[in-house]
């Protein structure tokens, strides 16, 4: 869903506005993150986590009904030979902008082969594709690692290891009470406040991220933020006050969000229209793999070796920074390609 909406926005936005408008959509992601934390603080202590899942699924159900109001990409319609649908979309946009369509006809050769997986591994895009996959996997790994590590740090106080060996009793929300030894405790209101503050960090670097994307370019901007992400993962090992921990988590959330902003834009811009959806889709698959691996590091390895987990996260971010810096194509100021 995220990849689809970004592709449509990328194809509708003029080149000079893409670097500004696409990162600003992060505001809505932030709003959803804050909403789920707020719901969790109310529902989990009272009704349990199952009710949180039920309530959180409601917006997704509503969104399904809203899809019919989203126009199909005019670029896609033209490439498939459906020029009438493309014209209808463009005329609708012109009316919304109180403008008129320029004279002429939409002309584009209809392509027989569109969106083949083999095109991603073609000699022209092979290196770009492999490096993008590495970056997507690493960014997702770091993003969800930060989120899960935040909860882990708050539950177990692992920064200085003060509670790592304690055993507490956990009571289920809407199930029967169960008593078993584990190294965690229910979130206190202050823990939810910490989560909210750190989550707000996802929008904190947006102005700098926009400037970096538009003036430094996509590759250099991404390599810098990935390098800083690696540094702040290591800084989490410092024994610090609660305010210091919140500051580190705040900066980490800001950096990983900036990484996602940049790679989303770059991936959507680097591939031509015939491959764009496939490129974003396969990158999203690697993203899911990174998300699946992150809990094993944030919640399993971190319990055994806190520093080891942080070093692993940091090493992956350094690898992604190098990969971003050496990407063969810079898309800053580059018009979207129609065919490969």
C-alpha cells in the first residue's frame, strides 16, 4: 500500500516538487504512529492488546472503500495504450487546478513486455537493483529495530542492565491471569510518553531531509543519514539518564524516518514507468524480510548481548551508507523515465 501510493504521487508530481512533497507525506505516517501509541495507552491497561488490534484495523477497512476515488496513473494508462483513460485523468487534474489541457494528442508506443522481473536484473539496472535491495533491507531492519528496541529498553531498562536479571509477574489484559517469570513489566504512563516523544522524532529532521535531498542529492543525503544512524545505535550503549535515552531514541527515529523518505523517492525515480511498480514491489519484499529479522535482534540477541545487538544494527547501517554512496545513478532533477 505504501509503495503504491508513493508511485502514484511520484508520477503525478512535477520533477521540481518531488523532493519537497514526498517527504512531507511523512506527517501522515507520524499521525498514525502517534494514534496507535495513544490507543495502546488507553486500551492495553483496560481491555487488553486484542482490543487494540481490533480498533486499529478499522481505518484499514475504511481505506478499502476509498480506493475507488484514487485515479490510475496517467503514465501507466498511456504505456498500456489506454489513452482515453489517461486523458480523462489529466482533464480532471486540469479542472482541479483551474487550467486547460494543452492542444495535441497523447502519443506513446504501446509496450508488449511490461514489468518483467528479468528487467530489474538487466545489465543497465543490475547493480542499481542489487544495491537498492540491500539498502531497503537494511533500512527496514534498522527502522523496526529502533521501534522494538525502544520498547525493550523501556520494559527491561537494559541500558545499564539494572533490571535484566529481575523476575516479575505479568497479567494478561483480557485473558485469565497468568503468572510466569519473565524479564519485562507492563508499560507505565511515563513509558508511553517516552514512546510518543521518540516517535515525534520521525518528523523532526524532515526540513533538513528535504534540504539534503534537493541540494545534496539522493545518494549523498542517504549515505549521510545512514552513517548517522549507525553512530546513534552505538550511542545507545552509553549509560545515561532517562532524558538522555529519550534524546538518543528521538534522534534515531528521526534518522531512520529520513532514510525511508530518501530511499522511497530514489527507488520511484530511478526506474522507468514500465518497471517502477515492480521495482518498488520487490524492494518492499526485501523490506519485509528486514522487518521479520529485526525482532530476533531487538528482543532475543539484545537480551543476551546488548552491545552485540547494537553493533550488528550499526554495521548494517554502515553497509547501507556505503551502498547508497556508490549507487550508479543520481536521480536529483532527473525526469521520470518512460521506457528502459
